[in-house]
C-alpha cells in the first residue's frame, strides 16, 4: 500500500487558493484502508472537511493523507516500521504537489491520534532536509500557520485499544505506550521547534496548537470477546504542549467526526482557523517573514537528535502516490501519478 496525498477540495472556477489544510489519520483496523476519508466522515456520511470547511472557506485547498497504519501486519498492510519513513514520504509528496510553496498562503495541519505524530515528525524531517532543499523546505516551514490535534497521546496511553485484533501485531503500536522513549523525545523536539518558529515569526498565533480531546469512554476494538471501555487518551496527555484546549464530543474515534457546524468542537476549530488566516494576512501580497539564514542554518543543522526515528532499511525503494479527487465524482474516481525515489532523486515511472 503506497502513501497517498489526496486533493479533495479546491476553489471553483480556477481561482487561487489562500490556505492549505492537510488531514492525517490515526491507526486503523484491518479492512479500513480508507481511513483518510472515514476518520473525518460523520454519522450523516458527510466528509466534514469538504462539506463544512469548503463552504465557509471557499478558497481553501483541502488535502488528506493516506498511509499504511493498520494495527496488524501482513505482506500488504501494517508494514510501517518507522514514523521517519512516513514523514519522509509525506514531505516528498508535499514537495511534488507544491504544498506550502505559495507566499501569503498559510499551511494548516490536522491530525488524529498517531497522525498528530506523523505531522510532528514531518516538521522535524523538514528541518533535517533543510540543507538539501532550502527553497522548498524554508517556504514550507515559514508558511505553517498551525496544528489542530484530535486526541494526541503526547505522553502515551495505558492500555491497548486493539489488543485482540487477529493477525501479527504492528510494532508501531509500541510507539504510543507510556513507556515509549521515542514518543517522549519526538514530543519534546516538536515543542522546541514550535517555540523557535514562534520566536522567528514574532507571533504566538502562528505555529499554534489547538487540541480537541475525546470526552467519552472508548470501547476496545475487540472481536468475539468482552470489550474493555475507558478513557483512551486522557486530558493530561492530550493537553501537554497545546495553546488552546477543549473537550470535543465523542470517544476516541468520534471526536474528529463533527456532526454539524454547530458542534462545539467544529466551531472552535473554525474560529481558530480564522484567527490563523487573519494573523497571516499582511499588507504585501508577496509577504514572506525575514529569517536570519546563518542563525537558521546553525539551528537546523543541530536539531534534533534523530536516532530514535531513523529508517533502519535505508536501501529500500519507496513509492508515493498523488491523487486528485473531483468533488462531483465518486470517492473511487481519481487520477493517480506514481513516483519512485532513488538516492534522493525523483524518477517518474
């Protein structure tokens, strides 16, 4: 299963977009490979990022990431061995599709569960590759407006929501436990980068983090066994490192499925997004914040320690897909472009 970036909404009549919003899903169970869509689909079958945001932010470009995050592993799924690999793939996809490259066009990331840490790792990967691709990486980092995280387990979770799923266990599930050193280091590294970028932008609203936490107990994904229920992501672990916090409506799986524009969680998200856009608006249409290149290069060279996130199979060939959906077509109708990366160069298949 390739990592995909799916363009699901854009301004009509070819008008230019003035913001980009990227959605990144959580772990999923076998048979739920379309988590890029179902994660954000409410009980009425509405994919709210397109149905709600598309109406209220008609000049937004909205995309969704799909990556192989199945909780069980076999020859075709659940083969994600490192968040670094996912972040590397996603950074390449963003560069291919010119995400984050337009001046005065803020870039907003929205994650659920593990997706929050894919996003955090992506930001660190962008710093890591800064010296190799300065132009695109610098623009992407400078254009980041903020992050909306749904139930991020910043200090880990105490119990396994997928303990009785049949099949071989995906080792990435170990990443989300309270004993995970990788999780702690990644969370601290992202917090450091966030603070640095807010200083450089001279704004506390840009690079801000909105956290919406689950408010209901979640039943374990168990088949044919008695289920366990409880708070999967607690307030203590979700609140850490955020600028705005609130409880949403629903359990771990439903908190990111806004039922209407009147949903308290959606209203908070929309208000936060609107504040990001206003903070990014400058007098000049070609505004780009001034950075001290020498100081930035020194910082990016030294930051952060990458050992816990390194790809342990660097010789593998990876494939990426960029798909574009037409809003008037069915979900399974889209154009696909395949690329293979070899030794940091792109060769089209």
